[in-house]
């Protein structure tokens, strides 16, 4: 299985809402003691544990599919899971689905173009800005201080879900790990 976290490379983006996929991958790397592979031809940071791969595309969000396709083809991987932020879900929610539309998410749009829509998605809700014109600054902004208090637990829960997905169906994982509503205190 290839598990991909979407985000943008570089320290300026590290704590951005758009980088929650990278944050989950970083924690999975730590939890699984994954070994870094030489990945210059993949335009990403690639790690391996057991027979599974963890990928952080370093192509910026709108070209993530290039990196995903390169790894998928080289290692002949059929199953792909993409972990990403989702504006259409409230902050702190966690949902799962297979396939579907990209909802305007440039990373998903790129993945869809390169590998089709036939992959599992781990959707981490980041909420929406007040005004539609603020979407770019919102997703590229850091989590608020109130949100930041919950991010570590949320990432841990997402990691447990992905680990469970290695041995169980998406439906089973969804029924056990979905967070439908989260209240900020």
C-alpha cells in the first residue's frame, strides 16, 4: 500500500492547515520507524515499513499526482491512500471514502489526473473561512491557537485509523474511526 500525505514542502508551510496530510505522515514515520528510501526520481520524501510506503510529495500541492504516479509505477503498487485537508468538513472531523470528486482541492485534482479517482481518502476537516475569497490564505494559514490544542490528538487518531486500514476494509475503519463532529472549547 502507498500512503500519501498531501502538503507543501518547506518550513514556511509546515504548520499550515493545508499540510495536515504531511503532519500525519510524519507521525506515521515516527510510529512505524519507517526507513527513508532514496527518492530523487520521485519528487518526494519516500519511506518504507513492512511492505508499505509513506510518501510526502515535494512538488507543491498542484503537482502531487506526478510524485504519486512515479512511486506507484516504480513499485507496482495497486492500493493508494491519500491523506488530505478538507474545507467541506468542520475542523477536527475525520472521514473516509473511496473515489469521488476533488472538491476544488488542487492536490486531489492532480492525483485524479495522474492515477484516476480510484483510491482511498482520509479526509481531515479544517473548516471554512468566513468569506470564499479567503480560501487560499485560510488553507495556507496556520491552525489557530484553539485548534492547535487539538491537532496532536487528531493526528494520533488519524494515524491509528491508517494503521488499522493496513489490515481492515475502508468500511470497517470508517465505522470505527470516523469523527463526525468536533467541538472546540
